[in-house]
C-alpha cells in the first residue's frame, strides 16, 4: 500500500526546501563573489595572486610572512640589490666599534598608517612586544636594553655583538608595529587588523579569498634605489588573492585577471617564458634543499656511507626532471647568502661530483658489499635499507625523491620513501625519529646553520664541538669578510662530516603581466617593491 | 567446515545455477574483464617491457608510441609497465580490504544474530556508530594516525566499511536460527560455536560472496582516492591512485599519465560490479546492498 | 508502535551515537602523531623554552580526559575551538566555507536526480529495449568510474581543450559545474537504477493497470500515478546519499580547488590543524546521523510497512 496524499505534499515540501536553500547559498556566493572582484578599475588596482592565505597579519605573531605582511609593514632597514643594507624607515644608523650598540635615527614626520606618530618610544615598545609574543622571540635575545635617546633616536644595547640580528631587521619580522594599538585592541584583534607603517594598509580581509589593501597616505621611505619616497600615486589599491591551485593562479594571470603571480609552479616556467605578455623575474633562493641525515643511526653513523650517498646522487638529472628550475648544489650556503663563498662550492663540487665508482668503493671500504646478488649491498647479513622522508607539499622535493631512490639503488642502497607534509617531516627530524629526510631552508644570513647543526640551538642529531664553537663565534663577527671566513670553515668541516647532503638551490619565479611597469623584485627573498610601479591600461 | 564449503561450491557449479549465470551476459563480460586483470597481474614480470621503477629522465613525458604504449611520465618511467604492475596492487588491495572487512564483520554478525539480547544490542550499537561516519572522512582521520602507506590505507578503509557484513550476516542468521536443522543440532548437544561454524556460517556464504564482490570495487575506489590525495601508496609504487596524483601536475602537458591509470581503475571496478550483479541475481536475489 | 513513538525512539537513538562519535573523534585527534606546537612553528629559529610556553598556552599539557571534557563542554555551547594555524574560531572558518560545499552538493544532487530520474523512467518504460540495455550498462560503468579521475578528464576536455569552464578555483556558479558533474556521476547511476526498479514495480500494480484500462492519457498515467509513487524511495534515498556526497566532496573540492569545507578538511589534515579537522568531521558526522534518522523517519511516514521491518532487523 502506498500512501498517496501525504507523499505528494511531502515531496513538494522537500523540493521547495531544496530550492530555497540553493537560492540562498547561491545568492550568498554571488554577492561575496561581487565583492571579491570589485569595480573594474584595473589600472588603479594592482592584483597579486599568492598560493597561501596568511595565518594572521600581526607580523609578531605569525610563523611565516608573505606579500601581505610585506606591504603592510616597513622594516627599519632592508637589503639592497647588491645584498648591502640600506635604509627604509630609518634615515640612518650607527653601530659602535665593538658592535654592541646600534642607534637608529628616524624621520621627524614618520607615521603609522592610522596617523599615529612613529617615534622612538613606539619602536622600543614594538621590539619589547616581539620579545614576549613572537615565536621567534629568540631573535632579539641578545638585545639587553632599548633606550629612547630622544623622540627620533632609539638605541639598542646588546649583550654581545650580534650581526645576525641584521638578518632579522632587514625583513618584515623586524618591522615596527603600532604596539599602542595592539595593547588597546588585544593581540587577537591586532592579528586580524594590524597597524604598520608600510606603503599599504589593510581595508578588508575576506577569509579563504583575498585581502584588500589601500594606499597608506602617511607612507614615507628612505630606500635609496626607489624614486618615489612617498605613497604611490598610481596604485590606489592592492588586492592580494589567495589561490592555492597552481594552474588556476597561472590561468588567472594569463586571462589578465591578476597582474602578479607568486609561487610559479616549476612545470609552467618554460611555457610562461615563451608568453610575450608575461615577464618572469627569477630570484635564487637564499637557502638550499638538502637531505638531513640522522648521524646517530646505524649505518649512517659511518661517514663513508654518507659520502657514498653524496657521491651517488646525480644532481644534474634532478635538475632535468625539475625542468632546469634548480641549480645543482654541493655546499651549504646558496649564492644569495650573505656569507656565500664561491671557492667552498667549487671545492665541494670537486670532492663530490657524481661518481658511482667512488661511491661503491666507499661502501665497500665500510664493509657493505652485495654478497647474495640481490642488488642490495649488505654487511653481516643485513641489507642496506634506508627510509627517506619526503614532503607531499613541496613539489621540488617530492619529485626529487623517487630519482634519489633510483640513484642510490645503483650503488646498492635500497630506499623506502615515506611522504608526509613538510611540517611533519620537520617535526620527525626534531624528534630524531628518521634516517634520511628531505629538507629545505630559506634565510639569507649564515646564522641559520646554528639551528641546523649546532648541538644545542638546533638540537638535531649532529654534534661537533668545533662546529659549535665556530657557529657561536660567527654570530658575533661584525666584519663581513672575517665572518665569511668563519662560515667557510664551518662549511669545510660539514663537507667532511656531511650531516646534511646538499642537493640544489631553487630558482624562484614571480610572473608579472607586462602592463605592470617599474616593478622591482628584490633578491634574495623576491620582495615586491612597487613604489615606482604603475599599470598601463588594456 | 571445509566439506560444507566445498559442497557450497559444488552447488555453485551445479549445472542449473551455472546455466542461469551464463544467461547473464554482463556477468560473463565482467568475468572476462576480471580474468584479463588477473592475467596482467600474474604475468606482469613477463609482459611489462620495463620495470615499474626504472627512471630515465632523458625520455620523460613522451607521448604514447610503439616503444612506450601508454607514453612515459615525468621521471621517464614507462606508463604501460606501471599500469600493468598496478593491476597486481589493485587486486591485492581489493582482496585484502574485503578479507579484513569480512574478518571483522562476519563474526560480529554471527554473534549478534545467534545470541541476540544484550550481545546483539551492543554489537548493533557499534555497527550503528561506525555506520554514522562517512567512510572517506573517517578513513582520512585513521590514515592520519597510522601514517601514510598502502597497508595503513587498507586497514583504514576496512575499519570504516565492515558494517554491511555484520548487518547482512546478522539478518541471515536471524532468518535461519529457528529452522529445524539448527534446533536439531542443539538437541543433539552441539556446542554453540560449532553450530555457528558448521550450520549457520555456510548458509550466510552466498550473501557474503555477493557482498564481497560488490565491495571490492568500492574498496579499490576508496584506496585509490586516498592514494590520490597523497595518504596512500608511497612512490615509486605503481599504484593507480598514486600515478594519477603524480600525473596531475602534467595533466595538460602529458594527459596520458592520468588517462590510462584511471581507465584501468574503471575497468577493474567495472569487472567486479558486473560480476557482482550477476552473482546477486544467481545467489541471493533479495540482497539489496552495494 | 505509534508513528510518534517510533520517531521519538529513532531520534533518541541518535543521541548516544553522536556522543560515541565525539569520544571516537576526540580520541583520534588526541593520538594523532606529531606535536601540534612543533608543527605550528614552521621556521628554524625556535627554542625549546618557547615551545613549552606555547604548549601551556594551548592547554596541551592537561591530562586527556580533562582535555576531552573541556572540549565537549565547549562544543555543546557551539564553540568548536580555535584553529591552531590561523587562530580564527573554527566555527567561523567552517561557516565561511559551508556555502560553497552546500552549493556544490545541491548542484550535484540536482544533476544526479534530473539525470537519474529521467533515464530511470525511460529505461523502465522501454524495458528490454536496446536503449534500456545501453543505459543500464552505462549506469554500471558510471559507478565504476572514480570521481576524481572523471573530474580530471572533464577538466582536460572542457576546461583545457574547449575552455568552457575554469580549470579550478571558484570564480562563480560556472566553477561548480564540472565538480558537481564528477560528484553526481555515481549517484545518478544509483538514482537511475532505483527509479527504474520502482517504476517497473509500480507499473505492474493494479491501480496503474486500472488507469490504463480506464483509457487515461499515457502522460497522465505516467506522471500522476506511476511516477508519484515510484519516486518515494528515490526521495528517501536523498537523505542517505547526502553524507556520502560529503565524503566525495573532500576529494572533488581538493581536485578543483574549491574553497569549500572538504578542501578545508584536506588542508587542515595536511597542516595537522587538529581543532579544524575535529570540527569538520564532527559536523559532517552529526549531519550523517541526522540524515540517517530523517531518512528513517521519512520512510516511516511514507510507508508504514517498512517501519516495522527496519525497527526490528536491518
């Protein structure tokens, strides 16, 4: 028996319900969509597409910064095109002979984007806030005291010379925030609605979609290599869209709906280079991609095995598979690092150029030979099998992993790949729970090494008192030539010990529509300098 | 036990049933397709022109040709060889998932149906609870705990989808528990365990076989989906889902890296679905699962 | 058993299930590998003291049952916690993504029901014809195709070669078509099979034969009498289908980079953003329980026979 009366009414009711819900959500999406694209003022509005939404906008609370922070904040100083430090917010600065006192002079009319005066007092407060709130609070650990000499002069008194501090000061991490506002509205609100002194200020943040930035009319800079030291008169608004899908980001650029794309996927570089409407800016990453080795674990505690791995990897083949978007690399500091030394890289390349014979010999010397003819070398009946941790969310590392596996198979080392997210791989290496792990870093100051190979700071498996000593020494050397010597020495020791096996340096690309003129993409981080930029119509 | 199963199988190959089966053309097509996949899986070592993990960056992303039937992928591996080796993995995974599912679901169903009362209530509550989770979502959560890997994916998929077995076996058990031969067995003092094993289980086999045939394709679809998301098989395993995931970056440049693995997933799932439909008609026309 | 009692009973059964779900969910998230604090700090420049400080701030140093009851009392008040990564309320994050997921699911349900019911009716009427066997066979093929592969192929053909739709991401309603199609494919096949079976059954019943005999127009018989009755189980399937679509949405939204809840789940799993994963799985699961219960209730209202059967056994 079927009940006829109720059923038809019920069906009608369900259908109506579906239609209502559908139209309401359609309307919701439609309106939010309209807001997203805004009015068609392309020539006054710059649209940038980046892969990831920032986790927060307070530079002192986030763990990583991107283009949004880059436009909202203004560092005291920045790295110029030839890797020298030039002024930005600060007019000038002095460093005492022994490097323990730094004095910054500010412009008299410096203001935050909300019009509050940017005085020495606020800078002091801002740095103090960083020391209590930031996950990188350690950055300013050597700053013992901050003194306000007058309204426009601030003095940093250090416990010891700390040249590595400059690496922080030249990035947005070191930029002052309006700590008075943060205090008033609370840290959580400030993370949503920050106030800095950068060229643009936040107007709206639509989660999962984009942020809208508006010109900061109080902006003033001392960057020597830009012509326009005030607010950019040609670009009123900057919209930064978060588009996680690589191909969509590129499609939006090619369709002319986006002017600048960050995080250009390696597989698209070749095609974009051939596109006459698009300009590709190339910057070399200030870090390297490498294999971290657990030097405490059998058989990787034998340096000969590590050397064999180093020798057996064919980096040129990795570069081929990554379509030429990486530079094969053998030492630990990239060319865009402040203490890069070409002779170290040359030495490394001479020592460890791809050589299967030598690799096999080293393994044999260490007692690893293929006795049972299964293609895997063994020792005391144990075959040489290692696990390599790879990252699903790092395309370069992910694609390199199976190649490395194939390379090592040639010398009889069996590799099992385990893919996790990059963050999880890092946490496994921090717990010493790994054998080989694909890793990367991106930091222009050589002090980054202290967090990777120093026995206490980094707390990874490697420990060498001489390296510890040199790294601690290197932090404090003010003279750059002297400092480079220290880190070259560190690299030479690391080349003997190989706790890290360098693979390549990544080329990073920014793709820009050619109607954007006057843009500067600043190495090593590829910061966008849009002070002198304008967008031609059409 | 073995005697009873073999009797069952005899019944399966019983002339009339077999004739009925023959009349289902689709079932035959499914069987043929499945045989092809099994053949590929068994003889992969001989048919595949290359090893599945043989990389050759100098001949990467080549389109299909005589030398590379299905083209090459971004590492210069032969897609044809990888797809053939993939059959081995897909079939093995499908089988394994079903075995684990049945291993959990069937005993629970038997117990629930046989003892009834509190046991039944308890087991039914657990089944309801598992039923409440959308499978892919819960499997994702479990794989996150266990870590990536094919074995872990098998476990995760099985753990979230054994409930139909319990329900079917329980229902079947309830339907025969009061039959004469069971009562007779009780009367001559057979233990509960032996009654379940010797009298009830064999009777639940037809729906289990049908259910198994129909859950293998969804097991294959789930595991490949998890591999596609990057939580399953690890490189260089020639898992079809992983191949799709790796080929996705090159979908426009080298579509063959994605087209062929997906086609084979479809064909394999199709073979089981066709076969399962036919088996259902033959063995258990009233079963409405899958 | 009265209808009301039955419905009340069904609803009450849902409560312990949801409670069980919260325990399982919390436990899953608790034993997840990886220290959320370690994962949170993605840079290299971090000291152990800082890690300890943050752990205390997040309440991760409390015993597990304390953490559970904190969590439970919060979710009862509608507070799903704060995302570790973005530091935004989880409920807010979900609400922002929900419209996209709902729009995707509704489009896909619309598609699968239009396609499924139509082909179902046609095959039922032309039972045994060539068209019937072609459509019936293609329905089996349809649910053998993995949705994510079908999505890739659609993307290749319609977005890349023909440039009719965006490749991925959300740009407007037309961004939903390809994902909805990929999601609708298997369920349209099920809808078709069910409609076909029900139509065939209904067409054989007495009152339809009477209607034929009375000489009512063919259209009237089909639309008013046969379809109306055949569609009841199809409509109830809607409720049972919804949670499965949710699972599919995780894969499809990830593939097409739609900013929906499924993609948020995927990204949060990658980032080990526990509170967000917990929140989304909780909501999807509660929705499943509610849908299952609603499905039972609707069936019970529409067809009293089933109530007894389902209440007792399967």
